C-alpha cells in the first residue's frame, strides 16, 4: 500500500545557499503523521553541481525535515543521498 500525503508541491520552495545561488527541490511532501520531506528526483545521469547543491542545502537546512535524492536507474528508484 502506498503512503498517504497531507500535501505535496512541485518546485514550490526555494532555499538560499549564498548570494545569487538558490536551490529549488523538485518536490516538497508532507506525509500523514510525519514531518516535511524534501525530494529531489533524477534520471540516469546526474550533474555534479546538482549533488553539491543538494548536499549543501541539506546541511544548511537539516532541521527543515527529511532530505532525499532519488534516482531512477535500472527500472527502479534508488535513494542516493
């Protein structure tokens, strides 16, 4: 059975990393009975700058909630960061 969500939004939040540097995650999700989750989804190829921005943002805003970078590869989703 899938997870139930109270709310989700696509590219609906921006995080400031530095002057003129922002990170916009793919999805913000609030699961039922849980805390806010930040989801970044990638295909087979991931640019290094995407990983770096995600890692920096995860460190700066760790108290926001759960951070997940997922990749679709080999016919399945894998959590990579």
